């Protein structure tokens, strides 16, 4: 009688389901970082990382994208610099919690969102180089179409010395 070893196929498949998404996030994050135009030859590293004071991640209704600041509704990255706009965006984003109190005379809210496919997204860090902030976002990869919602992430930062936002090839001036 010949004894047969148990198959490892299920264990390997389970490992693939765990490892593959992590690798996708790692490679996508590195691709965003590499394509962001950050100065990687700087002796102190790529720009100066700034402190994220508060951040939120979740879903935002597609039907409410017109609440985002004018000229930024179609972009994957943007900023909010007034309490009226932030309150409207917050109420569409989070109907259960009170709108956070942000001092817009000293702070900005940066946001990133999906524009092509629905993928979880979060702001990993923000670098500032010569007054231009660069958002490094982490995003899962899928081919799920955007239907009723987009993934949305916001971060509060100090605005002193920040004159623009760069994300990939996009540059947005901050007045």
C-alpha cells in the first residue's frame, strides 16, 4: 500500500491571496512615489516630510463630487481651504460625526480620491519641497468600476509655506 502526502495546493493558494494584495500595494505605492517628481538625489531624502495633524479615509458619494472645490472636482488630488466647503464635504462624507473644527487660517485639508476605479485609498505621507507639497497615497488595485461611491482620504496639514500641490504630473496652485 502506497501512502500519499497531503497536497499543499490550498495552503499555497491562501498564501497567494494574502501576499498578492500586499505586493500590489507595495509596487503601486513605489510607482506613485517614483513618478511623483520627488527629488530623490537630495542628501536628506526626497523633500521634507510634514506632519499630518488629522486624517480620515472612507467613501464619498459620486453624486456629491460637485461639493469639492471648483476646478478640483475631476482631479485625483486637491485641497480645501475654507470651513464652508469643508463642512459641506464632511457632511457628505460622514453623516454620523460632527464636522471637525479646523483653523483654516493656519491649516489646509488635502484630499485624494479615485478617478478611474474604486480602490481603497489613504494618504501615506506628504512631502514639501520648495513650497510644493507632494502627496504620497497608497491605493489598492482593482478593476471595480466607480458607481455610487469613490474611496476618499483627507489629511489636515499646516499651510505655512505651501504654495501648491503636486500629484504625479498634476500641479495645483494654492492662492
